[in-house]
């Protein structure tokens, strides 16, 4: 059964293999830490994810294997433009909705059912792990994450304690439900990268120029490094929870890192992001790395340890692949604003992305950033169909 044909979550028996159960029947040899041993650096089947997802076009493209068609999914595909999303979210604050496993399952499945995308992305937000360790923050509609007390001094670091699986038990529960319902459609887990999380914590909310963040980064490099270290540990723990619960791949969103020069990125950000990727390497699940305005950083973002690098729409995907270097798949990169143009123009722009991607070993079609809230959902459905038809082999 495919997730595309599924009834709404909760409308059927949700019995499944259970969160964290190895899908193959063969127990995964666990290391002392209860994690799978070995296989670092090699992409293989997600250890806890449904085996049925292994041969999906999405995971094959991540592994740079031949695919039946170019796989498609959209950043921010869950929520935003879907009327069925707005309906189930009615009266429920964003962060609370992230803690309700049945609701998370339903929202995550909605774009898979509607658009027939090749992967689901877990419905949550990058600030959920920070909330889970007790940081006083909220997500304000139309604004984004707002932190009550910004993190700017050494004594503030004490508030950034380690994250345990118990802090996010609802994530394990929701992913268990989801993998049961998704069948052969892979689930992408995600987290915010240390720099982007630090930007919200240090600024206290969304920021255009990241001035407090940069003041700390340049003014107290030692404290900055400790802050990013704390965030790397929290992020790694959050990704591990998602992989152990059944996520088939993970994406690290460094949305705002394009604000930095390559030299500053290498010195002040890359080490912490690399620690996150290292911490989940042993699972062998594809690791995707994405940021906006990162044309000058693509090579370094690949160096941080990702298997797939996402590019925004400013750099053609063949040029992005050249900058990233060999051995990595590329994800992207239709300008999300193009979806507001007439159908013919959307198709032409899509064909230009596909033409640029035609020589790549491993391409995952996506937008260059998240779905914009006012996007017509039908334009997204048509886009998936168009990419599938054009690239069928
Ligand atoms: O991709 C998906 O569909 C999964 C869900 C998802 C959300 N946030 C749900 C959400 C994902 C992957 C994110 C990641 C996220 N959150 C990022 C990285 C991706 C990116 O866009 O660069 C960032 C920077 C955030 C922080 C954040 N949270 C922002 C900027 C906003 C938008 C504020 C707004 O309303 O314009 C949020 C809120 C948020 N996250 C919403 C959703 C569905 C809207 C919540 C609401 O108010 O109803």
C-alpha cells in the first residue's frame, strides 16, 4: 500500500511494527551506546526505517544510484498552503501541535497524499528541541520563533542542557506511527544547524542582519565556539532520536548561514556542523545540508560532511554540483516564487532546472527554499507530476 492512497491518520488501525523496531527482522548489532555499530561513511539502508523505503527513488538519488524518475519533495510542504492543514491546526498553537503525535502524523501525511511527493518531511520546527530542554520560546504566527531571554553571556549557556530521548518522547511516538502509515515512502527527519539556531537564540527572534549574533561571533570567539558546541550536541541528539524512531534520511537546515563569508563559515561554523554530521554518520542514512544564499559556501557545506547538498535558486544545479565537488548528490532548486507565474512559465523554469541536472549523478528536485504560504496547492501537485513525467526513464 502506498501512502498516497491512505485515509487520514487515525481513520484506520495504527498498529505498526513499533517505534525503533528494525524493519528487516534482523536485529541491528547495537554498540555500547545502543546504536548500530560500524558502517560509518557508507550509505546503506536506514537501520530503523521500513525496508520498503530502501528502494524508493528518493533514497536511490541520495545514494547516487540510477532512479526510475527524479524524486521530488518540497521544503515546508507540510502546512502553509494546504487548506486541510489550516483546518486541523485551527485553535492549536504551532508548538503544541508539534507535541501531538496523531496531529503530527496527519499533517506530515497530507502533502504525500495530495501531491504524491517522493518523501515526507516530519512536521515539527527547528526550535522544538530547544523548547524541549526548557528554553522559554514561542512561535508567533507570521513572525517565527521568539525567545524570551536571549542567550548572550557565558552564564546563559547553562540553560542549554543536553537533550535526552525522554524530552521528545512525542517525536519517537509520532515517527513510529508515521513509518507504519508511509510504507515505501521515506520519511525525512530534520533539525536546525548550530548557526541558525544560535541566530534565533542570540537575537531573540528573526533577524535580517544578525547583528547580535555576529557581535558575539567576532567579539568572543571562545564563548561563540562553546555555544555552537552545545547546540551541536543538542542537534545531534535530536537527529539520533528521529533516526532511531525510523527516519530514512535527515536534513540539517542552516537557513541563515548565507549571511557569512566563506572564511568566517570555515572558522566559526563548519566545525560545529561537522560534529553534527559525524554524530549520525554511523547510521548510514543520507544526510542533507541546506541553506539560503549559500552560493559561495556550497563547497564548505559539503566538506562539513553531508551526503546531499541543497542549493537555493541563485546557482544552477550543475554549477552547484561543481562547487560541491564529486561524491555528493544535489537537491534543488526551483525559485519558490516561480509557482506564482502561469503554468507554462512554471513548466519552462522547471525544465531549465531539469536540463541543468541532466548530467548529475544524484539529483533530488526541490524548491530553492520553502513553499511560500500563498502558493496554490494545485501548482505544487502539477509540478510533481511534471517532474515525474519529464524524467521517467
Ligand atoms: O517542511 C515542512 O513542511 C516541515 C515542517 C517545518 C516547519 N518549520 C513548520 C512550520 C520545517 C522543516 C520547518 C523548519 C524551519 N523553521 C526553518 C528551516 C527552513 C526554512 O524555511 O529555512 C526555519 C528557519 C524555521 C523557523 C520558523 N518557524 C520560521 C521562519 C517560521 C515561519 C514564520 C511564519 O509564520 O512565516 C516558523 C513557523 C512555522 N514552522 C510554521 C510551520 C508550518 C508556521 C506556523 C504557524 O504559525 O502556523
